C-alpha cells in the first residue's frame, strides 16, 4: 500500500520527536560554547553519532524486525543480555528519568521563589510529567497523531522562533576553543554525540516506526523499509538543522557568557537576554515538550518489548510499571543520573554502533558466521574496560596494553579493534567456513 504524503510527514515528525529529548537540547549549545570558532568541524563529528548513526540504526532494526533479532546474529545469549541492558539503560534506569529531570532542573528550578523546597517542586513537576506520559502511552496507536500533529510542530515552531530572535537581536561574541576542541574538534564532537544516546535509542525506535507503518496498512516488507528510510532521512535532516541552530547560538555566545557545566545554562542566558523573566515560560515549554515526546516513545517501545517476553504482564502493565519506576529514579536528582550515564554510555555505545554497521552490511556478511561474534565480542571487551578505567578501577598491565591501541586515549580505541576483527573473521571464515558448509550439506543429503 502506498503511504500518503500527510502520513509520511506525520511518521517523520514522530521519529524526530522520539529522538529529540533532553540531551539533544542541551549538548549542541554546550558544544558550540566549548568549540568556539571550531564549531563547524566539531558539529560535523557530532552529526555522525547524533544523526547519521541513529538513522542507520532505525533502518537496521526495521530490516531485522527488532533489536533482539539483530543481536542474535552475535549469539542468542548475548541478544538477551544486550537487549535487556539497552532497554533498561535507555529506559527506566537512565534515559527516561534523565529526560524528566532535565527540564525541571534546567528550565524551572532556577526560577523558583527564594526558599522554595527544591525536592517538593521536583516531586510535583515529575508527578505531572509522568501522569501525562502515562496517559499518552496507554493508547500507542494514537501516538503518531498526537505527537506528529501537535507536539512536534509546536516544539519546532518554538525552537525556530527562538533561533531567529537570537539571529536578529542576540548579543554575540565568539571565543577561542577549549583545549579539547583545539586540536581534535572532529573527534571530540563525535564523542559528544554519544551523550544524546540516540544511536542506542534507535535500536528501540526502529521497531516502533515499522509497527506504526504496518498499522497504516503498509504490510509488504519492502514497502516498510522504503518508508522507514524516507522517514529516517527526513527526521535526520530536521535533527541536523536543529542541532545547527542550537550549536550556532552556543558558538555565538561563547565570548558573551561564562562557560558552565552544561548547555542549559547557555540557553537560559540567551532566552533571558531576549525575553527577560518571561522567557522562563518559553524555555520550560521547549524543554518539557522535547523531553515528553522522547519519554513517551521510550516507554512505548520498552513496554512493547517486555510484553513479548512473558504473558504474565500486558503492555499496559509494563508501561505503568516503567512510569512508576522512572518517577522514583527521576527524583534522585539529575547529577546522580548523569554520573551514572557516562560510564554506561562508554560501555555500550561502541557496541551499538558496530552492531548497526554490521546489520546494514548484512547482505555482504551473511555468509561469514564469524564476523558478528568476533567483532561485537572484541569491541564489547574494549568498551567495558575503557569504561572501568574511566571509573578509576585499577587494571594494572591490562591498562598498559589498552593504551597501546591507536586513538584509545580519546575513547576511540574500539574502532581499530573492530576493523581488525572484521579481517580476522574473514580469515577464519576462509579456513573453517567451507568445512561447516560441507558438513551441513552432507547432513542434508543424508
């Protein structure tokens, strides 16, 4: 069945809004403020991990019909562990609470009356936030209309309006780049893209988009893939434009406002300079809309997956359980959540990237039974060890060996390991693959 332009636009808007949450709003201006006049190069690296890879991930997961089926190319046990880890980290354990706490702490808390109880207002805000999210996820078949028709256009209008107001009336000045961006702006921007968590989220959203298309009577697999690619390209283009606007505002403000811990400070300063105290309402609305749509998409995709694992709990029960658990974690505070997120992302993001790339290249690799386990296994080991080292876990001689890897010091040692293991798998397949094929052929003939 052919999908009309209106529905195609709605699905694309839905995919954009699923991706665009807390990190997507605060990290681009932070990148611009840190990179200064090196922002274009840093943004290029950022777009690879925050736009290109997520779109590729959506397509790869839609092609395989789910993250668990893609991960089974490595090993069934790995598929179970990795899929659950992904869903928990991007969902109730980290991603959803972060998306709920960021808008409050960055756009509402600074404007609370003096002496007001932070924890009380956080509790009230998060309660309202999760009540709305819970209401939206109870009817997943209506998400494309609610998000595509109302929430996403509202968010884009607010962001575009803010950008043009800044363009014509903002106070500007570009500073020198911070040390990390002076000599390695491209690589640093690439690593900053990890923080959006979008390549990991794509492993969830690929199935959501495919399911949404099938609910629109697009049943043929080739048609589902065709429209998934179109939605991914369109949503990715919008993401890139928004990142460009946000990083531009950060860059042009880098010599105006002092450097702080995150990009929310930059946005808050810009909004206050343009609109005064009334700008707090605008900023809170932008943050809340961005984070709400992402939370809804995450809760929906995770509840759908876990409801397939057991018949004891329905989709609605899983969804409500995730909402309640996320509400509890959210109230532990943003700093606690962010302190956990960095090592977790360092451990699983490279594995997700390699799995996405291998999945997209599957038609050329499907006769090589060693490539998935060898490559993903080796990258998993290096990534976990890198995360442990950053947590100051002593590893003795292992640490010295790891630092011999090219680009390991900047967090990219896994790239060389992945490339090397692809070559190793080719050699192993030449040596042993034919024997396995002959053995299987003989058994079939018997």
